[in-house]
C-alpha cells in the first residue's frame, strides 16, 4: 500500500509542470499500481469528476485550475525480460523517469533509445506523443504498452502496430483520456546500428571514429548537444518544442522556396516537414520577451516562463506566434503540448 492511497484536496501543481505555471488541482491522487489506478478512477466516476492523467508535466500547459481529479502516474519498476541473442525487453513502469531508463539501458550496452536521452518526463507518457529526437522515435523500439482502457475498465496490452504511432502522434493522443498507460515494453539490442545521421549529431561527432563509439558515447553526445540548445526546465521553465514541425505539400514547399530559398524542410513520404523553429525565427521572435514570458534565444520553438507567467500568458504568446507565421508563410502551426483547462485536457 502506498503512502498516498487516497486523494488530497487543493494541491498546487506549479512544481508539477515544467513551465511552472500556477494551477491548483481540486483533487490529486498519486497511484503506484493498477489497483490504485482503478480505485482512483472509480472514485472520480462516483463523484462525476473529470480526470487528468499526469506524468512529469513536461508537455502540458495549465490554463487555470483543474476542477477534477489529477491522477499522477507513479507506477515504479524497471527490469529486463526475455534476454536472448543480443536482444532484451526493457520493461518500465509508467512512473519511471524516462532519461534514467535511457542511461540504464545504455550502461547495460543495449541500443535503440540512446538518441532519446535527456527528454524529460515519464516512461508512461513516452508513447503518448511517440517521443522523438535526433532521428529516432519511441515507436522504433516499442514492443507493447500495458494500459487501463477506461471505456471498459480492462487492463489491455497493445502491440506496437495497434498504437497508431506517427510523428508526435499516437492512439493515446487521438483518444484523449481513454487509456491510462501502466507499463511500456521496449525491445532493445546490443548490435543494432547506432543512429548517427542527424545533422547536429554528425557535426558534434566531427572526425571521431564512428566504429569505436559505444552506446554511452552516443547518449553523452546527445546530452551535450541538447544542453547547448535547449533550456533546462529546472532553471528556465519551458515545455520543449511548443509547436510541431508542420508537414506541407511538396507544391507548397516549392512555392515557399522561390521566396525563401533558405527555408528548412525535410522530405517525407507525404510531403515536406518544415522546421517550425526556422519559420518562427524568421518572424523575429527568437529571444523575444515581455515581463513574464518569452521565446528562447537559442531555439525559437521553445517558449519560456521567465518570471511569474501563467498558462494564459504562454498561450497568448503562442497565438501571436501562430498568427505571424500564418501571415508570413501561410503555414498553420499546431501546438505540441496539451492544454489543461477547468474540466480536462484538450488539444
Ligand atoms: P506529461 O506532460 O505529464 O503528459 C503529457 C501527456 O501525456 C498528457 O496528455 C497526459 O495526460 C498524458 N500522459 C502522461 N502520462 C500518461 C500515462 N501514464 N498514461 C496515459 N497518458 C499519460 N518531446 C519529444 O518528443 N522530443 C524531445 O526531444 C523533447 N524534448 C523536450 C525538452 C524539454 C526541455 C521539455 C521540457 C520537453 C521536451 N519534450 C520532448 C516533451 C516531453 O518531454 C515529452 O512529451 C514527454 O514524453 C512528456 O512526459 P511527461 O511525463 O512529462 O508527460
Ligand atoms: N532553427 C532555426 N532557428 C532556431 C532553431 C532552429 O532556424 O532558433 C533551424 C535549425 O537551424 C535547423 C532546424 O531549424 O535547421 C531544426 O532545428 P533542430 O534540429 O533544433 O530541431 P527542431 O525541429 O527545432 C525537433 C524536435 C525536438 C527534438 C529535435 C532534435 C519537434 C517539434 N521538435 O526540433 O523535440 O529534440 O528536433 O531531434 O519535432 C520536443 O518535441 O519537445 C522537442 C524538443
């Protein structure tokens, strides 16, 4: 039995979201296993309360207080399963810290998630937006997800191909509130090739002998690159990239290229993915700040809570950025973090 096996009332969430915007949860419950999760959900249902499933709060904007029950996923557990032929399955409880799991796997010599080092948050949230960085996405190694399906109260196991993974997207994001992820399983290997092709990583590695690199070397390189560009949320509150990189039709990309020959785009199977950071940067937002919030001066895709900003301040700035990008380039930016209002989460 956990120490917090019942809800608390009026809990401050300022330190439970990496933007550090103020918000109060009417009710708050930390759950450590499937039984506690079920109990918390049944309790909320009996009281007709909305529910927010919370991990590390690194991809959420609280736009005011939350009038329902916040369930913080604290399910522990990190172990290896089915190790054979240089492969093994890493099983992670939803509440495990993602970055620590990456380092744990890398220290054991298993490859596959090292490029995802230093992404904040929990293992349970990683499938929600199919976290990705430096040429790797979670779906490249995810074997299955164990989740509570709130439609019928059953604990289900969803295989990779059932999770609807796409760029910053998944079944879990498409069906908000339906699944509470309890555990994830990752299939890792000791001899899968290291993914070294992302431009920043190539530049960072310079003339180092690629064949001599260990999985830990790569994780450390990723950490060094990220520390140069992305603000540490413990020091400068932020939620990582605030917008997704928009995918446009090839014809739109070519049209933009005639006016903006330097525009950054990556060819995809279904169009061209534009660098939202470049678009925002070109609109002059990089380094912008007002009294409370602003745009990071080394990464235009990162919005920052400089001093006492609220979720509303952040969302108002985001809207202004969206409008200027739309006016200049005709491109719609879609927010990456979810927005939590009075009743529940949207977006
Ligand atoms: P939260 O913010 O708590 O929740 C995010 C969403 O997942 C919410 O909808 C929540 O309801 C849902 N959720 C959380 N846990 C569960 C669960 N167990 N079951 C069901 N739903 C759940 N993301 C990337 O993809 N790549 C990056 O490179 C990256 N870099 C970042 C850098 C910084 C500095 C920051 C602050 C963020 C970055 N992010 C990045 C975004 C963020 O770290 C990821 O989205 C992360 O997976 C969120 O985890 P979390 O536990 O904080 O989730
Ligand atoms: N750029 C600018 N101005 C800037 C920043 C970048 O012009 O201020 C240009 C860069 O020169 C580069 C391009 O934009 O040509 C892309 O920049 P970067 O490589 O930094 O990546 P990104 O597209 O901005 C994405 C993810 C990050 C992930 C990195 C590394 C999205 C929305 N963001 O950022 O994920 O860490 O690639 O793979 O896909 C997150 O999701 O929260 C996140 C941080």
